[in-house]
C-alpha cells in the first residue's frame, strides 16, 4: 500500500522539479556589443582627414560563445591617402568549466601602408578566466595556428598622392599565439580596457595592444579615449616596425535579446 502511494508521489515531484531545473539554466543572451566611431577633419594650410570605426559583438548560447570584431581606419593628408586598414576576427569559444574554455578563431587584415597586402591567421587553443568578477575581468589564452601573408614594396607617393605598390611572394608558416584581455571598472561610469595579442612564427613576431578609457554618458552612449600600438619584428622594406594610433570615439552599446 505504502509503496503504491510512493510511486505516484515521486513521479509528481519529478514533474514539478523539471521547470525548476530548467529555470536554473540561463536563457540565450543574444547578440550584445558595441559600435564606435571617430572623425577628425582639419582644413587650412594642410588639409587632413582621419576616421576610424570599430564593431564588437558576442552571442552566448549555453557553453558556446561567438565573438565578432571589425575595425576600419582611414587617413588622408594633403589629398594623399596616409592610412587605410581593414581588420576582422571571428572566434568561437566553448566553456568546459566555469573558468576554462577552448577556442577556434580566424583573423585577418588588409593594411595599405604596413608593407603587407594581407595577413590571415587560423588558430585554435585554450583559455582561462584568471579573474572574473563584476569589477575586474582578466582572461588569457594560448594557441597554435597557421598564418598566410603576402608582402609588398611601397614607393613614395607622387604629386597626385599615388603610391606605387610592387607585390611580393605569398608565404605561410606555423605560429604560436597568446593574448590577454583585461577590464577594470573604476567607477560606476568609468572603466579601463586593455587587449594584448602576440602572434609569433618563423617569418616575424607581431604584437598589438589596444588600451582605452571608457566613460559612460548614458546607458547606451559612452566616450572612449584610446591608444593602440602595433609592432612587427621584421617589417617589409620601407615600413617601420612600430605604429601608434590615438583615438577619441563615441561608443554605442546594444543588446539584442533572443526572441
């Protein structure tokens, strides 16, 4: 008798527990991220124009996270182009613990003034959330991959602002990658961010670092002051090993919830 009553009671308890168990699983977040842009125009003895734009977004579904990044830089001085770069990244992460994850990524860039026609890297590896609190986040990862690039030789711009380009050979090599991604919330409206990326192979070692101070003006709008540095250990002939960029951008943050 007792056994016959216990079975339906256990079944009913299990049915009521199902919604609770699923309620503990966070729903899909949807795409979240930010877009930012800055423009400087000077007209006078020497006309100059500089513009930059960035787009960063993430989509999280359970243990999976997709990361997208796009950036564009353009500069013009005395009607001659002085900077033109387009870069992009796609990364997919899988969290196999609360702190550790595996990743696969592809990133590339086309810079008209760094001596490379293009550079593309396909890589995979592991990462770890070293610090993960509301105020401080620090994530590091290491990986290996394959890099494909083509060099080019640049000639000085002529009177019409035209730069002659002589493409070089296309080559590939294995690379090791390492990165650090840091965020520090200083006050309710101010935070610091810093992203370091190292890609090293037989042809060269490339290092990029982007630091920014972001101040919120509203819930969606912010002002960002940034400093970026790029270093290449073996720059092509006619180019420098180190390039720097200072930016002042307006940032718009968005959150696209799942339907």
